[in-house]
C-alpha cells in the first residue's frame, strides 16, 4: 500500500513532473499491481471538464447523417473527446 496525500498520488498517476521520480515510480507500481484504472468521471469532477460531446439528432436513419456523425466522432477522437449520440425522436411527434 502506498502512503501519501491524495494530491501526491493523483499527481504521480498523471506523471506530473512536480512529484519526486522515486515516489512517482512507487505509486505507479502499486497502482499497476492493484489493477487500478484511472477514473475519467473522478477526473471530470475535479477539473469540471468531461471531454465529452453530446450529439442529438432527430432520427438515426440516412446516409448523410451517418457520415456527419462519423466525422464528428473521428474529429472528437483526435482531440481525446468522447461522443454521446442520442436520437430525440422528434419526427415521431409530427405524426
């Protein structure tokens, strides 16, 4: 078990240069041994940034829309963003 402040452990896991190299290696080794995965949700709560884009469409049919959404996803991935796609079903209300 690693002993240290939450901020030191967090910085060590993010490979922050402000953490002593020995401490960083120790924390990272223990995290790997424990199978600790970083939490994107936890990081988002602290930084107030989720790196998530929401895309709402009226319907999920049609080749054009598929190409647009595919391009959005590809661009988002290049910038390390995730995409959440939602169908609003707005066309269903017009009937």
